[in-house]
C-alpha cells in the first residue's frame, strides 16, 4: 500500500509539474506520452497487413525502441529527437524528417515521411489523435 501511494504521488507530481509553468512542461514534455511509450497506458496494435491483434504487452514502444541489453545489436531505430527530426535516408528512400503528422501516419499505417513502407514487424496502432500527439511530444523531446 505504501509503494502504491508513492507511485500515485509521483504521477501526480509529474502531472502538476507538466501542467504548471512552461518550464515544467519543458522538463516533462508529455506525461501521457511517457506512459504510452513505456506501456503504463495500453496501446492497441495489430500485426502489419493483418487484423491479428497483439497483446498489449507486445505493443509497447519501449520493447523495441529503447536501449538493448549490452552487446546486443540494435535492430530498430531509437525513437528520439536525433533519429526523428534530422534528415535521414530510411530503407532506401530519400532523406526525410518526421513531424507529428508523419509520425502518426507511421504508427497507424506503416508509412514513413517519404512514403516508404515500414518493416512488417512494426505493429500498426489504433491510436487516437490526442494519444499520438502526446507520444510524439515525448519521443521528439528525448
């Protein structure tokens, strides 16, 4: 019970800090985005080109896009400011950058900003506009 109270207090403090001054928002760009990325809030997703739903534990962004165990090769691009907003040629396409709209298109439809199809191992998400913007604010500020 004591641990649960601390967790609730921490989430409340983060939310108050983010909603308070603009400087608080800069420190915590998106509490909701953080929760979505790390799986504290569930994201519904399916396997690409199918309607087969994934368990929510398998559709957490952190599963693939965060740091890999030491020595393990990284198989996917990290989701951070450098990899998203710097011009990069992806999967044989021309150099491109992400913005909120192209990030959400990639999450939902599997198309990058150059309209190159993402790998089929990338889930396709049924994500609301608000949740996608929150996720974008979080990953683009990392």
